[in-house]
C-alpha cells in the first residue's frame, strides 16, 4: 500500500426493505475535519484521471456500481515513491479509501450502468489546489485498458 493511503471495509446493513451503507463517522480514526461531501458518477469504461490535490485529503466510497481506483505516489520524500496501487471498489467490495495530499489518482468505470463515487473531503473544493494531467501522460507508469 502507498504511504498515507488507507483502506477500510465498510459496514452494510441489508434487509428486505433495502440497505444502509455507512461511510464516515466523526469518531473514526480516519476522520480529521469536514470540508465538503460530494458525489460523482463515472460511466462504464470511462477514465477520470489523473489528478492530485496539494492540500486536500479525500475519502472515497463507491456505494453503487464498481470502479477501478488507481493511485500513484511520486512524492519525493515518501517511503513508497514510485509505487502504483490498483483497487476495485463497489457494492461487492464496499470500502473507504483515504487519499492524502500530493498523491495521484484516477478512476475507471467498470459497471454497465454509471457508478456512484461518494467523496468526503477535509476542505471545500478549491480549483487552485489541484493538479491534473491527461490519462495517457507517461509520467505516471500506468496504461488504462
């Protein structure tokens, strides 16, 4: 795993009426502070990559559908510099993933219908604190299929 990235299985409570899918509590050891919560979707086969936040910590869960999350660490002082991590998240692998600042990440939709990504961030979105590169950028050693 990449330094500062954490994955925690999340609880689902299901019955005949539907289900409750927990994501984050303020007493969780993962939680730091609240900035905003937002949701995004990704369609089957579509890649949303690459981006890294300069200050923001993000917490992702995928309550609907399935995505591939790819994380790459190019931080100069990180013990995991150069490491790339692939995770599949979704209804069958419902988990919380913490992405610290300065770590590249991207998503690819793996479900026939749109997948829903829930994001709880520790600060409100600021377009000046994010960097983006094209999914095919060779600085990140990964080829999206």
